[in-house]
């Protein structure tokens, strides 16, 4: 025979004070875990979802990111002109561009400094990155050859001199902000200017990468294998999506490790709370357990009955934790990307994956907290249980 579930629900309601305490303890633990996971999801999806499979990046072999990739300019130009896999426009010109990149220290509004990515782009870069939109009313893109820049919208209000019309001093070169650009990816945390002017202002003699659109059907992995061994223009080739996804690994590992550590520490306390709650319930219902055993219920159904009660506690705590974490969805924040050591702004993302993980974690806490009390209840004999009051 099975003990009906409403018996457990009624028991939780009767002991509502201890039930509420346990649910809040589990909920707080779950909320912290969900918050850290939402932070990691926001950072990872910012890069992964913004990356495109139709764009291919060419870096120096051995480099891990564009910051430590330096191309010789003549080799970059030779790659663009001679690589047959690169798509051409109606005039027969390769749809590819060189870009320079450097992170420089910029003061934050409110104090402190951080590394802000500066990017020099050729006119064709704006064609390739056609998902980047200039959004400031009255603003425009920088004029090629002019000391002008366009600032990512995530930097406005966070970094000094990033408002429309401000002047940014890059080494000895003043650059006027003539537009604010919007992007769903990391470009929203960058400052863009003309390729040639940025090379001079940043005192970078060579480009960092080549970005291109390949012809349909080209296998990027095969191209990468072949170019790594190329004698004249050795290169590391990958899609923009893969490159951006790779840039999330270091911080994602840190955030997941932090979430795991907090989950273990706070989860241990939540498990003890659940265990104490269930032990108290068993102590108060010993006579009931004796009656159940005397009326024919076996130890196994009693064990599972109390275990289900603990799982209900965990599930309720998981629901509370998810509700506490939901307001974080969309909240903007910023941190350092440890892969490139640059400032990146992004939003918390409470995704279905985060919620499911949080609920599963809460059920595990309930299971761990209820296992020992359920086992103790199942080991009672009818005579011993009825003798207790």
C-alpha cells in the first residue's frame, strides 16, 4: 500500500513555520546559484549568439585572441588578394578587410580604470559587420581618414568621454565621438575608428586580423589546416562564432566554479535545515508512524513517503529561488573578460537552462536533507513507535 500524497501536504501545512523556514533556506541557496548561472549565461550568450558563421577571421598562427595576433601588413594584403576562397563583389574585389585592435586604459565614471577595446576598421569592415547599427540621433559613422570615432552604446554612461560629441584622447591624438553604435555582441563595448588613423593613434604598425566572407561551401576547418602550413601567408582561420565562443572560456570557468563553491557552502546549510525539519516532523509524528505500521503499511512506503515530503520541500524552495532570481533577468552589468583582459558589458540572462538547473539542485538538496530522516522513520517498529508520545 502507498501512503497518499495529501498526507504529506497536510503535514507540511500543519508544521508551516518550520516548512517556511526550510523553504526560504533552500530558496536563498537556489537564488544565489541561479544568479551566478544567469551571469555566466549572459556573458556566454553575448559572444556565442553574436558570432556569425558566414564571417571568417584570420589570425596569426599560435595566437589565442586578436590582441596577441600581429600580421605583417604585406602578408595580410597578399592573403586577401590571393586566397581563392574569399568571396568577391560585383567589381571583382575581395570582400575582406584588415582590422587593428588594442585595449587601452580608460577612466570609469565614478572612479577607477579599465581596459577598453579600440578597433580600427576599413570601409569594407562596415559592410562585413552589417549587424552593427549607428543609433544616436544626429550621429554618423566616422569619416575615413578623419580623427573621429564611434562608441559602443554599452560604454556610454560607464566610461569617461564616451558621450556623443566628446573628445577621446588616444595617446597624443584627440578623437571626436561622432556616433553611438548598437550591437547585440561584444562590439557594443568597443570604440571604432578609421583603420589608418587608429594605427597611428594607437602606435600599432601592423593589423591584428583579417575578416572576410568566404564563398559558399568552403570548409573552414580544412582551410585552417591548409593555411597553418602555408609558407607565404600562414594563418589561423575560424568562424566569427567559434572565435567569440572561445573568448568566453576563462570567465565562464571562473563563474561556474564560483557558483559551484557557493552552492556547496550554502547548500550544506540548507541540507542541515531540511534534515532538522524532517527529524522534527518524525519526532512529532512517531505515534502516527506506529499506526501506519500497525495497519499494514510496510517500511518501504513509509520511507518513500517521508522522502517525497522532503522533495516537496526542495521543490517549493526551488520555486522560491527561481522567483527571487527572475528580477535579475536583463539587468546590465560589466566585468573583465579574463581571456582578453578588457571591459565587457552584458546583462543577466535567466534562461530555461538556468531555471531547470536551479530546480534540479533544489530537489537534490531536498533529497539529501530527507534521506536520513526517512530512513529513520522506516526502521521503526510498530510497537516502539506506538509506545512513544
